[in-house]
């Protein structure tokens, strides 16, 4: 596996990245990560109180 990593700014919604010659005629997987979006995500903001949850083991495992 060859990995090319680069930080670029998306101008007008387009990304342009020069790839090495080894990438020619190959299937390329692209992963896009956005910096600074972590503050806008609702990570660790939803809390569920499971202390009152009860489960019937016979129903779950079919015994």
C-alpha cells in the first residue's frame, strides 16, 4: 500500500492534488478530513441513563 498525505485548502469546492506516478491507472481511495470541525460535532453531548434498564435474558438468548 502506498499512501500520499497532503494538507490542501479546498478552493471553490474543488480539491487538486498531484499524485506520484505509481498511482497512474490504479484505483485510488480518497479520505477527506476537515480540521476544526470537532467543536461543531455533538461528541459527548448526548447522555443516556441506563441505570433503570432491565433485560430478560431468556428473551435475548432464546432459552
